[in-house]
């Protein structure tokens, strides 16, 4: 039976979308997961994938045209299927007759929406990236009862790609928080309610969520019969058997910093340890002193030489994986186990690169890093070896005519890959400025989803950490990723003599479905030629 695809709501403020590009045409076979189109929202241009299989029978919105959310975007069904009833705005009643209950639900929806008082806004968990299915509230920057102005930061939302600040698009009072700090929920769940003071929040929830609101009220009733801290906090036991109440976010931060929660005094309700308690915690010397006394007492009690074995208490804890960490595991796992990886390593003489960089950086207001030189060399090498600038699509291989290089950046919660668009058309200084800007945004949680999408090749550099050689997992849908090691000084043979030289190892990971060994080797030879003769990159 034919399926109607509507214009999706890809952000909480999106009212209409524009089809930037159709990647499938009428008559094409569609598999579940295929990218149908690129849709431009009010925040970013995102790839929109199909959740159905069949034949693309109809396109309702042409490239460049915009339409409101829920407008007819496309129809997918069996080849030759009659879709005239769907195009006329009806349903396929012959195949699926509407029941009286369905009619009642359709009629009831407008009534429920009309019950929301004027000036009250229900804020949903936004879809902040094209692959985001759920979000986690890392921190609330506003609390119930606070005044909120349009543009104020409400919360920090952890997505599958980054932790981002989520701003309010409305003014009023924060009346309700639907998702607590450290908790996760699917996209479009009620995140908060903003409106005038004194608004009946329960009525708004009933009107906006319907049956879901009823179930929430039942859950609230159950929660009232239990101790409040046990519902909102993780509960752990200290060494003396006392219970410690701690928020999930505070527990996570404490684990990362190696802080013993038994030593932290909570400032929250009923002594609950919250985020600021961990951030302001200063370890005392008491625990260290007690340990030393215990050690000296144990030593004094030994009457004859003996082997002193360590004693202690085994312990562990389960720390909830962040949305970003779960997606990193999912995406890289899929890449490693679906793409047949092979690796090629080459050593590059960096003497000329070091001299050239010193000369370039001597120019006022100019700063170029070795990584910028690598990115520029990759872009130029990709132009000469287009087979490396490809994507595997099952029955076809996509040859990308543009060069967008992703640069892996480590952030507090994992790894993100900002993308330098049209890298081959940029100078070294432009690449350097762009990489620094994107990396800064990523670390400060200011980077937009659109700035992390569309790469055709990726560079990962661990040289600054002293790593001389490593391999990376391909960032799909790319066909290759370059791992860059540190520049080291060592004895090398030049013109028959042993001299001190500066060398750098780079390793190319290739998807063998699109890139053969010889192609990868030729790409690395070209890359080395550019890096060993940097003047060729300035032309």
C-alpha cells in the first residue's frame, strides 16, 4: 500500500521546509534508509531518509520550493499503484476503511490544540541533528519560576553529535520542566512549558499531549507516594552504610574527576549532591592522613619480615553513556564491520615544511599549523585522485566533484568532525582560520549541525599528543581517512650520509569497496610530494 511522506519537522521552531535537492526521482527504487532529499530548515540543511521501501511514485514539492510542515512531500508504493485518491487529498479507503474511532481522533485533535491558552508555548525536545533520535538534558540554565526572554539559553542538550546550548524562542515564565538533568527522551517529547505566571500547567499538558499527559499524571501520583530524592537522584551507599543522594549529572562529573562522593556535601534538597557541588569541591587532607596512619600502624604491628599484600574493597559503578558516546559506538561500529578497511603508511620528510611554515608565520597576523598544511595537501591530492573522494552506495559509487574535508576534533564528551567546505579552493591561511573557528565552536558547544555534515574525506591528527603512528576508522560515507602522527627528529640517510632529519608518518585507511591498494598508494605519493615541496601548494 502506498505511503504518504510529509514534510518533516526537523527542529522545534520549524514551520516550513525547502527542498534543496532531490536525490531520488519518480520511478526510482527506494530502500529503507535511502536518502530521499536534502531539506533546508530554519537552522540547517539536512539529509532526509526514507523509512519505507518501494518505488517513488510522486514528488509533491519541487527542488527550490518551500512548503509548511506536514505538506505532501512524496508518495512511495508499488510500481503502477493507483495514487489518485491520495493526490486528491483523501485516503485509500478501499484498502483501509476508516473506523469511527479514527474519525473521532481526527476530530478531537483541533479541539485539544484550541485548549492551550493564548501566550503559552509547549517546547519540545528538538531534533538538533539529522541523525538525532533522542536527546539528554546535560544542564538546565533556567528553573521553574524564572523569567525567560527570547534568546535566553534554557538548557544544554546533549545530542548524538555534540552538546549544544538550546535557546528559547519565546518570552514568559518557565512554568514546567518535563525532562530532568541527566535524563534522556525521544525527539518531540515535552521539554518545557513557557507562558504567563499562574497558567494551569496540567491543562496545557492535557491539551498538548492528550493521552500521554494522563499517563504522566498517573506516574506523578505514584511518585508522590515515594521519597522524592529516590526519584530524582541516583542513590549510592558510602563506606559507613549511609545513603548518598546525587544527581545523574553530578555523579557523571564526579566519576570523570575521580571524586569520592562520600566526601562531598550536597547543597540540594535533602542534602542532594548537584553539579555545582562537584565543580566547587576541594579535596581535604583527612582521607590521606587516615590512610597514612593506617599504613604506619599496620607496619608497626609486623614483628618479622613478611610480604605485605595490598588489601582493599573492590568497587565499580555504572555510568550512563551519553547520547554522543552511544552514536559514536553505533556509527564507528557500523563503519568498521561493514566497510572492509585496509591501511597504507608512508613516511614524509618534513624539513622543507618546517622551514616554509616558519617563513609563513613570520608574516604579521599570519598563523599556519602543520595540520593546515596536511589538510591543504589532502585537498590537492584528492583533485588528482578522484577515486578516493567517493562514497559507496551499494549498486553505485558516488564520485564527489566537490572537496569537503572533515577535521576530527576532541571535545569533552567525545569526538566531533567539523567540515571545511570546498577546501581545495582555499589558501593555507584560509584553511587555518576556518579550522580554528570550527574547532573553537565545537569545544564551546556553539557549532551548528550543518557545520558537521557533508564531508568527503577526513583528517585525524594525534601528533600534538606525541603519537607517531596510528590507524583510524573511516568516517562514513567517506571512502578514506588520513591518520597524522607527530613530527620527530631522527637519523636519516640523505645523499649517502647519515644526518638528522624531521619525518612524519601518515596512515591512510581505505574502504576496499571503492579504493584499491594501488589507488591509495598513488594518493599517498602525491600527498608526500606536496608536503615535501610546500611551495607547490602556494601556486
